[in-house]
C-alpha cells in the first residue's frame, strides 16, 4: 500500500491543472490515468481566448505546440439565416487535444507521481480513501476526481446517481489532416444550430494542420429519434458541407470518434467527505457551446486550492470541502447555470434560433455580442449587461426608423 496526500484520478486539463498546483506546493500527489501521454482525446479542440488571461503561464507554454487563432465566426440557424462575424481580435484558440493535454500534463509531471492504469474501485473510509487499479492499491487523505464524463469517482462517492441519458449529449467528430479534408479559410469557425432539423449542433474547427468536424445530439433525443450507426450521421453532415462547397476532400472514418458530454450543468454536489470532482466528472461543461476545457482548468485549479486548505488544517469533511463549491459557483456558476437554461430555450425551438440569428445578421452590435458570448469572450453577466447597454438600443432605433419611414 502506497500512501499519498492527494490522488488525482485523470490527467486531462482538470487533473493536470490540479496536479500542477499540488505538486508545486510540495503536496505528495499521485496522478492516475488510464493512458500514457501523449494520447488521443476526442474533442472539438477549441479554447476561449480568456483562458490565456485566466492562466497566464499558458502564453509561453503554448509556444511549444502548434496552435491557430480564429477571428471569424459563421453562425447558421435552422432556416439558413447566417451571421458572418469578423473580429479585430483573436476569438478562439484551436489546438489538438493530444498535444494540448500532453503539454498540461508535462507541466505537472516533474513534481508528482504517475501511474498509468485504470481506476477500478474507490472506497471512502473515515480516515482515508483507497483506490484500486488492476494491479495496485493506493491510499490517500483525499481524491480529486477528474476522470471524465463516465467518472468512476463520481459514482463511487455517490455524487452522480441515476441514468445519464437525460444529462448527456453524444458528440461525434473526426480530426483529419488538412491534406485529406479541408476548408478554404483557416481562421474561421463554423457553428450550426440544429442538424437536418434535429435537436443538435454541428461545427467545423480548422487547426494548424488538421480539421475537426462534428455533430452532437442530446443523448435521450438521439436514442429515441435517431439511433443507427454513429458515423452515418457524421458522414451526412460532412457530405452536406461538401455539397455547399465549404469542405473539400474526404471524411476519414479511421479518425472518427463518438464520446459522451455532460450538458446539464455541474452536479448538485461536487464535493463529499475526502472527495472533490472537477472537469467533465463534475459536469463542468457549457451546455450551449459544449466547451469544457476552460471550465475543466478553472475547476481543477479551484479543487487543488481547496485540497491545499484541507491538508493545511487536517480537515477533509464535506463541510470543509464545500468551500470548493462556493469558489466555483462564484467564478463560473452563473454562466454554467444559464447555459443550461439557454440550451433548453433555444435548441428545443428552431424558430427562436432563427429570430436571434436573423436579428444578429442585421445588427452589428448584436452580432458582436452573439459571437463573443458563443466563444466565451463574454461571461453571461457581461453578455446580459451588454445586451441592455449596446444591442437593445440599436435594435429599438432600427425598429423605430423602419416604422416611421415605412
């Protein structure tokens, strides 16, 4: 039995961020991940530009991997209304997860222990937690579950219960070299609301040397309305974009992946005795935009800070760890909660999306707000304030002008 202060289950953006802070603080930390790094991770691979402000060390670190910035956004509504937005500033950072995750992991690696294994069992005892992998057992004072949408830590601690069908989306995507599948503009991202009249979304994200294209559907909707082979729905999306002249080349099924994505906001509780959850394990994904990387890193850092506080005073009870929930709710709780509300409001009714996108196509101020909100440059509070201050007066003036002049 090997003892640690903290075990971090999962070495993705949430786990690596938490481990880096814990290791730098001299806390005995073990990171357990089922794969060796670098490893592939299905994901759109876009990060809000605000991540570089929130995590300043990324600016220098990112110089070691290929990245590309997007400054143009194409939004398309179900009825075909389009907003073609161009920003003077970079909006969205495009990365490959195999490279980005390995970068974050390498920043944490020098000061932590690492085990490449699958976590098979987690038990919480009054004075410790115990983690079993295929061939080893580890003991620690607490655990931070960063083990993804299908988190075993979340289940074992009782923080996630019940069926996942109503809580998840299924995201289907491919990441293919630009030589095989490409788009003409490498600095433009494409977002489609509802796919072929279905309750879902589609996207095209150009990378430095690859192209990511994908579709996503709410899992309960997919199971009840679509089913069938995953790749067929993705292929239909790609073929439709090729027919429109947006994409050239061929989809490569070998690069296709389907994965679950939590889209109902953070769990009701993300902490328990000796347990914290971060990243997808805790439901930290924007339900409207499906972005998870930024929220994974924020929740991972806040979880590590809460763990340091618990270690300092020797108190690992849920009442002490609840300070973690206060911290993440203060920073990202409002926008995650509202992302769920907006997802249900908009995606369930195509007419609402049509009205918003059509209005944004006619009013530059509204288009600017829509693009910056969708790419994470504006929080929900900032978006709401800006709507009242900038977009609404312009919209009212335009309506008044048309009424008066016929």
